[in-house]
């Protein structure tokens, strides 16, 4: 039975990824600073470790000695990163380096790092963006800069070692079990507020476009990134969808009839980005399987069951 260590296992993507790996027959160990928001899969072990604690990370990785290390733990809110840059850097950069060094020392063969595609390149002049465009990336948020820095440090730290590195650069991940109380994850936030009949706020005009990719598709990419050739790939749909379109689609699915409230744009937010997924198709044989319509419907149903 292969062993997988999943950081951020209490979070949205980490929880879905852990569940998939358990179904695939892995012995899964989660590593997270926070208590799980949702019940973990049966048989999965869970460690309370902060990735910023270098010694605790070293001990955990040395104890588990996984066949694959999936690093999904992160401070993932653009707006929080702009308010608290030091926390963002400590978590997303130092925490990532701590894990890589521990993995090298423990002889871990493969590390899969979940970066970002939506915030990495700032405001692109051309869309969809490609992996090659990231070479000259200039992020417009601390979050994007921290993920880019983590990628660069990982390349340097793992060079000349036996640790193979794959990097996922996903678009805006959405789906069931996403936290509706944070500042990231507009689909989850809108869905819960609409089901409760509460006001919905759009920051800016609603014309901002993002590449919304369903969590199950991202999990599939992460699994492939651990078994197929090590590479860096954008994981997205290649389609831009506006915040207003998301709001309108969710309103129809939930029966919500109130108009949204429009507020000032938030620092660090960009206007338009979507991502070319052709490299992921070529290297990992990956492409998205879930349409936006299907994904939104499944997300609304999950929240509706729990809201009622």
C-alpha cells in the first residue's frame, strides 16, 4: 500500500484529495494546523502541524516517509495576503521550503506542489495564458508573489536531489465543501448566502473574468502529477467566466431573486485571466471533465442539503 502525505488536509482541496487517495488504496496521512471542517475518510491519520514550524514538519515527514507528498496547505486569500503579507510569506514560502527540505532528507521520491494559475501572472496582456508566460510573471498580489517565490525556491532546493517535483497551477477551484465563510471562493460564498436569502456582494462591476475549474478535476490532475512525468502545468478549463455570470447562474439554481450589492474592487484583484491547459493534456493526459453548469449544480445541491 503506497503512502501519501497531504498537507492542508483539513482544507477544501486537501480534503477532496485525501478522500480520493484513500479510495485509490493509499495509506493517507493528513498534515494541517487546523481541525478538519468535514469528517475525514475512515482509516486516514491526521497530524496537527503548522508548516511554518520547521522542526515539527521535519519530524512529521521523517515519521511518515511517504511515497508522494502533496502540498496543498496555503494562505489562499488574495485580500488577506494584502493585509497580512508576513503571514502569507511565512506560510506559502517558508512553509513550502520546510516541506521540501524535509522531503529530501526523508528520501521522498515525488512532491506535488499546488501553486496558483489565477494569481501568478498578474494582469496578462494576452489570454489564455501559457506556462511560458510565467517566466516573466509580475504578480499583482502578495498571494501571487508568494506562490511564485515558492515555485522558484522549490526549483532551486530540489535541483540535484532525488526529489522529483510536479507543480499544479490551477485556476479558481470551486465545488462542494468549500469554505463559505472565508474571503476566497466566490461560488461557495454566493451559494450559501443565496440559500439563506442573505445579501450577495460583488466587488467591482462583476465583469472580472476567472477560469473556474471543478475540484474533482483538480484532484485528478494532482494524482496524475504524482505518477506521470514530473512537470509544471496549468490546470484549468481555458474559458473565462465573469463574476456576474457566476452570480446569475447560482441565482437561477437557488431561486434567489435579490439583486447583488456592488462594492469597490479589492486591492490585488485582477480583471481578466484564463489559462491554456494544453501542456497538462500533453504531459499528464489531463483535461477537465466537469462543465461549469454541472459543477455549479453539484455545488448548490451539496450546500442545499446542509443548509436545510
